[in-house]
């Protein structure tokens, strides 16, 4: 159980351009720098954020 107390993850949001259009790249990264989940979406709104956060929280 001691190892689990040091485990944490962060949410990262980056703007990227794909074919001249702006997209939002959301990533969940753990404390070791490994990407747990990534999600690319055209919109930056509550619905997109909740959809993304639902996947890593289930794990």
C-alpha cells in the first residue's frame, strides 16, 4: 500500500494545428512521465473535458 500513496497524475492541455485547423490535445500523464490517456478534440468545453476525464478516472 505504501507505493500507491506516491502515485499521482496530471492533466495537460496543448493547442495543436492539424491541416491548418486548431485542435486541443488533452493528456493524462503519471508521475513517471508516461502518458495514461490522450484525447484530441476540436472544442474546448465542459463536455469534452468530462468525456476525457471519465476514462482515466475509471482506471
